C-alpha cells in the first residue's frame, strides 16, 4: 500500500487565553497550545480544521 503525503498546517496562538471560556481553553489545549506565540504543526484533517474553526479568532493558520 502506498502512503500518501499528508499536508501539514502550522497553527500559532496569537491572542491570550485569558478571558476565554473553558471550552475554548480545552480546544487550545487539545491542539497543544499553551502560551501566546506558540506554534504547533498538525496534519490537515477535518478534525483539526473543526478545532481551528472553534477558536479561529485566537489563531493564525498557515499551510
């Protein structure tokens, strides 16, 4: 079976989580974001896109 190369997206937390709801904090934690200006890399999947969509006002996404 040939493996296809998945595209990756870089996600950067550009705003602080102070003042955010608990649900938004949990989404950021699930993405692996803890501190402002932290960057993580994830596979470009529907699950990750949904999580990014929930807190898009706090993030900067590059492909």
